[in-house]
C-alpha cells in the first residue's frame, strides 16, 4: 500500500505526494471578494502539498455568508486569483478552487442591497453570524422558488469557468458544513414538496445539477466534492444520512469525478461508508496526524489524507511529516483576522 509520500495520478495531474491541504476559510479578501496579495504568498508557501484546495469561494454575490471571503464571479476576483494560481504553480504546486453558496448561513448585511438569504426552506439557523459589523442573529431565509433553483445550480458552472480562467487546476464542490448543497440534502433543513425536496433523489437534485454544471466546463477529471455528513455545525441533523450518502456515492461514481473528500466530523462513519461505495479516488479528512494518516493509507481505507489545521502553522507540512520534524502550533485567534499575522508569517522548518 502507498505511503503519504508516494505520488498519485488525479485526472490529468500527478500529485507528488498524498498530503492534501484542506480548504480553509482565512478571510483575507477585500469587501469585493478579491483575494489580497498576501493570499498568493500564503498559498505559495504551501505549494509542496500534493494538492491544495482553496478556501471556500462564493459562486455569486448572494452566496456570501461571511465577512472578507473571496468570490469567483467578477473579473477583479478572477485577476486576484490568477496571482494566487501563478504563485502556486511557480512554486511547483497544484490548486483546486472550492466553490460554495452559503444559503441560509448568510445574513442580509453581507448580501447585495441587504437581501434576505435564500435556502431550500424558510427555516433559520439558531445562533449568530460573527461578521465584521459584530454578531448578527441568523434570519429566516427565503425558500427558493422551484424555477430559481436550476439558476443557482448553474452559478457553480459559471464560477468553475472563472476558476479555470484564473488558472486553477480544478474545482471542488463544497457540499459539506451545512452550506447550500448540504442544506438541500438534509431532511431537517429541506422541507420542500417540489422536485428539490422530499425523496432522497429530489434532495440530491440541486447538488447533482451543481456538480454537472461544473463537469460541463471543467471535465469530470478536474472536479472533486467535499462532504461532512452529520457535522455538528450550522444545525445539520441529517436524520437519514445512512440512506442519502450511499445513494450520493452511486451518483458521483457514475459521473467519474476526480475525487470524493469525506470529512469525519459528526455521527456518521463517512470513511467506512463512502470508501467502498465510491468508485473513484477517496480523500479522508478531519482529525489526522501523520501516524493516523499513514494507517489509513496502509489499510487501503483512503487514497490521500487531507490535513487542515496542521497546514496553518506548518507551511512545509509534507517535509515536516516525511522527516519527522516537530509541528508548530497555530493560533486560532488569527484564523479569520486581517493581514499577515498568523497567516503568511509561519516559517518553514530550518534546513539542516
Ligand atoms: C480556519 C478553518 C477554516 C475552514 N474553512 C473551511 C472551508 O472554507 N471549507 C471547508 O470545506 N472546510 C473548512 N474547514 C474545515 C477543514 O477543511 C477540515 O475539514 C477540518 O479543519 C478538519 O480537518 P483537520 O482536523 O485536519 O483540521 C475549515 C477549518 C478551519 C480550521
């Protein structure tokens, strides 16, 4: 069985190792969703990852659910991301763009004209969104009209086109963490009675339309997806995850997409269930260190291991893991702060 440091063919790419950098929101874009220059520096520092998956990036203005997150729906955003992809490629790396719509996680203060957020059903999240304007209570979203849903799904294709124009090597659909695609899957959040709600096939329809629009522009070999069934976040409940996810794996397998990334962050054994159910490459994420990651690969339980927090303070994570160099601890206070502190100022380990 391969180790973390063996190469892997992923669609048209060859990853030099199986240490994948997880998508992580770091909130260093401007108010127009354009990544700042330090974003290029940050990702380039991490170019030795087998694959980088970018922070979640908005497919449209209505997708924006947090302050200072980036988009891929305007020319300025494409130009900003081009600097990032060029810097990563110059460093020898590969980077996919993670695309999302936050649905009911958004609040009017973040949306054009103070618009009401949209979602499968008019059910609010309990709690607050911590914006730059202060904590704001989640609001009851507007349930999308049936004929609006395909247009929102098509925004993923449009954003994928922009991602390729910006030089990304591929795109990942963010169907995790209780954002819009996940909201449609979850029977506790999606209470629709039209063709986008009710049966499992209907609840998967939005996600599949979105990923099909991405495949149309990028080709299946450059499209991945992330799921986190029953994650304890954004009021995700998923009473019938045991039925939904195997059905989803069958649909995704048929499309021959590049990979399925499962993050185990809730009461559903995503790796154990999805690895055998999905025919393509499986990426296991959440809670891994080197030893646990190596054990997954040795057991044939995954094809790569996705690391999140460890990449924040260890830009050279693959080398540190390969050479057993102690890992630095990151500071969670700067996860979503402004500027370079706690972002692109974590050094690589000294060369011996
Ligand atoms: C600061 C931070 C931001 C995150 N942002 C995203 C995101 O934008 N998209 C996503 O799919 N997951 C996001 N996650 C979740 C990670 O991708 C990953 O699944 C999680 O951190 C568990 O992996 P780990 O234990 O290796 O950190 C984020 C995690 C952290 C710590």
